[in-house]
């Protein structure tokens, strides 16, 4: 396993981590496809394979991801792994943010969160208020380091300007072979500022696994609404799928492993694929051993396609904010009904 320093910190993260948005999520099959016991085994297998960075958030499965991850890591040496968690966009006012961080601490069963991120920017809350509260959390030792998630270049820069005694050490963004929009501005700026990139959805929610195509688009709740899962886009991406398949076969690796290897070829990047079983974890952990030639990288780049500005705006500027509102209401009703 390769390990990489995160930003201007002393945190050394494995190039491949473990995303845990699926832990406790019925949408992803919790209670049907896999159980609490399976989730714990997945985390334990990750540690056995040298994976040491685990990504969660309060928004995942209405807190259940943090609880399951905390239980899975209990009993291990706390210095052997990095916990990343994130504050929901509706908790970015000072008092709410501090309360949210402390609640995450309790659910995770730890004395500090190694890396705490603002999950999404909230245009209705001043950045100054949010990041002054983040600095407070660092000063009090509730979190060790801070970062952001889903922040474009201009907001990363604005957040930096607010800070007086702390650094943003990572920006966690959606990045994969099908979603490369941040290559234009955000990624170059972060690299210039020595801000590491953590990539979520590195397999585009399964679109890069080979399980789906324009003739067989996903229909499950977890993927069907996803813009990259639409039949028209999958048809557009078919040439890329063919190139990935050919290169993967030539290297005797899976399409999943090749897609991940493309991301972590850059030492500024750490990727956090989810895993539904121990086998997937073990296969992901082998990815740092895969080397891509310049010619292979060029072939992949040439075949890549984009979502397009109109579809991007519809999905990320309209649908995503709506999903936040729904998540807030679901959480409120969940608590109100005593669940």
C-alpha cells in the first residue's frame, strides 16, 4: 500500500481508502444484501490490507454510517487509522456546527475526528461564520484538521481567506473517468495550494464496473436518478468503456482496478471507493501496484466524455439542493417519531 501526506498536515493516508456511505443504508442494500456483521468485516479487512483512511458523514444513513464505523474500529489502535467525517450543509451555523461535530464524536466513539469537512457549501450561511467555527473545533481538539467537500475553486479561496490559524488540507470531490469537470480550475488550484484531493464516487456509482451499459442501465434507487446512469450518457460513454476494458485485460486487472489506478496515479489524490464485501476491499487494496504508461493514459483521456453543462446544471444546481431539503425533512420526521 502507498501512503500520502494530506495537505500541510502530518496525516499519512493510504492511496486507497474506504468510503462508508453504504453502511446502514437501505438504499444500498443494508438489511437485505449485507448486515452489520458484514459492514464490520469490510472495515476489518480494509485495516488488514493496509487501508487506513475511512470516510463517513453525519448525513449518511441518518447517522448510522458513523455509528457502524465507530463500532467496527473499536479495539484497534487509534493512531493506526484516519477518520474523516463531514458536517451537513444545514448545520453550518456556528452553534449547530459545533454541536454536530460533538455528536459525530459520540457516534464514532473517539476523542477526536482526524479530518472534519464541510460536506457541501451552503449559500445561506456566511463562510466566515462556518470557518471560524471550524477553527474553534481545531483549537479545542475536537477535530485535528479541517477540509472541505464539493467546493469549487472560488469557494476554497474564500474559505482560506477567512482562516487565521488553520489550513484547509483537503477538498473531497466527485472525480472519476466520467466526471472530470474539476480538472479545469478546482484541482489545479488545490494542487497549487498543497491541498490534497480525496475523490468520492471513483467508479461513478458502478458505471465503471462493467455491470451497466446503454442496453442495461441501472434501475435501483441508489443509481437510477444519477445523471451518469442515464441510457443516453451510457451510450455516449461506450467508447471509453471499451478502451478501459482493453487496457484492463492487457494488464490482467479488473475494470474497477484500472479506473481506480487512473485516479491515484497523481500523488495529490486519495480515492475512497465503497465496498460491499471483503473481496472488493482486497481487490481495491491492490490498485496502488498498477502502473499506467503515458500511452495508456493518453488513450483513456482521448476516449473520455463529459456530462455537458446543461445536464450538469440541472442535476447539481437543482436536484442536489432539493435532495438536501428532503434529507433534512426525513431526519426531522425520523427523530419526531422516536425512531
